[in-house]
C-alpha cells in the first residue's frame, strides 16, 4: 500500500511538473509571438506611410514640373532639347542623400559578429551587365524625355497630361510579358478606365491653347504630332519602368539607398549625354541666349523656371523609384496617372484651358481607374494577412499554395 501511494504521488508530481512546463512554454510563445506580430504590424504601417509620402511627392513634383514646362513654352521658350534636358540633368542633386547616408554609416559602425541581411545577399551582377542595363534605361529615358517635350509643345497641358496616362496600359503589357504583374478584374478595370480616359481626347482635339495665327490644318497637324509623340513616349516610359522593376527583382535585390541612387544617376547620365548630343547637333544651343533675353517674364524668371523644373523632375524620379521598389511599377504608374486630373484642374485655373465634356469624363474615368486599383491593393493586403495567419503555428519554412514560404510572407510586410 505504501508503494502504491508513493507511485500515485510521483505521478501527480509528474503531472504538476508537465503542467508547469506547458504553462511556461505558452508564456514563452506569447513573449515571442506578440513582439513579432507587433513588429510586423508596425513594419506594415511604416511601409505604407513611406508609400504615401512617395506618392505625394510624385504627384506634386509631376504637376509642378508639367505646369512650369508649359509656362516655359507659353512665355517664349521654344527649345524642346533644353526642355528635355531639364528632366535629366539635375541628377547630381541626388548625390546629397548618398553622402548623408554614408556619413551615418561611418558614425554607426557594425558590431563584430553581426551580419545583416544585405551582407549575405546574392552576388551582384558584373559591371558590364550593369553598364549595359543602365545604358539601355538611359536611352529609353532620353528618347522619352525628348518626345514628351515635343508633345507638350504641341498640346494643351490638360490634354497632354491625360494622354500621358496611357503609359499605364503600356506598362502593364510589358509587366505581363516580363511576368511581373498578375491581372485581376480590378487591375484590368483600372487599366481600361485610365487608358480610355486619355484616348478619348483623341476624338476631340482641343485648340484653345494653340496660336490663333495658325490655320485649321496647321492646328490639326500639330495636334496629331503632339498626340503621336506623347503616345510613343508613354510606351517608352512604360517599358522603362517595367525594365527597372525587373532589374531590381533579378539583379539588385538589396533595395538599398545606394542602389536606388545608382540606378537614377547612371540612367540620367546616359540620357543627359544623349540629349546634349541632340542639343548641339541640332544647333539649338546657339539660340538659347537670345531666347533667355526675349523671355516675356525676364531672364531671372527664365533661369528660375528651369531650375525648379530640374529640381521637381529629380524629386519625381527618386519617389517614383521608391514606389517601384516598395510596391510595383504598375502601382507607380497608377499614381502617375492620378496626376492627370490634378494637372487638368491646375491647367484650367492657370492657363484657362476649357473644361470640355470629354475632359470632364476623362477626369472621372481617371479617378475611377485609380480607385479600382487601390481597392485591388486592399484585397491583396487582406489576402496577405490571411496567409500570415495560416502560417501561424506552422513551420517557418512551410510553403503556401503559391510556393512562397511563411518566412517570406512575414518579411514582405517589413
């Protein structure tokens, strides 16, 4: 009896110990899981805050640069090569954040034995491969800037901005070809609406801002030229953004500030060289001094307008690349397309462009298209959260139905 009693006591003691260990494990899991969930949530909100800031800068800088570009033409500026040059030549400004970033790294050296995620990243491509990619991107950028400048010369600002929105459709086509974008109903709806909002303008040419001394045939000829130039430029920029996203996914996987600046600076350098060759080959550089002297607002205003255009385009390039990195090239294009109705409203206020029925419909379609894409982003975020919840309690290396690990799902938010 004594032996049986001692066995019962031992079993009860073992059960108590097991219960205590189980409680300790549960408390430990809470301690580990809760900070991780808080970190993921904080990382998600931080990411979308950065996306919001980038989107605001893209819209503001694009609107101001386009309005000032049209002001340059309306007040006596005629050099499309110079207008193109203002979009790329300001790239040395972007060396400032690189210098600041390098100084911060020097002040906060790495601790021994600690290896960051970027340090163990995949091998970088060879310099020749990178140089070839940068040269190709620079060529697309340079040609696109020249065609956009010619389009802005021949078209009213509002019409130009809405035709430029067709860039989204081209970007999606190239992204599909490069397997960078999945098409859903809401994405298709967004592309269709934003593209139609610009194409509609081809059915009703707007000559209000054109010179009244030109004949009707000349006005039509200039409108067609402006439409074709802008449409081809939109296709080129759609290819440019899709290629940039592909390069980041396949080659530049660190997504560091240095790599961002390298892309912008190098492609802008090649584009600037291409535009400078055109400027000197065309002989337009000889007319720039007289153009500045005859500018209606004065020489100081001439220089300041060009300066602010240069600064705005660099801010635009930097934030646009930020949107490509943090979301996608298609999302960056959707934000750019949203600038069309904003520029439209500013053009009516500043240049007194007429608000025709077609333009009003175009604005509504552009806003509707953006809302459709934004709703798809909301659905993707909701689906992403569901996958993270499904991964909770599973092995960190287990795969979901798309072949992506739970670990990768958790790191995507941050």
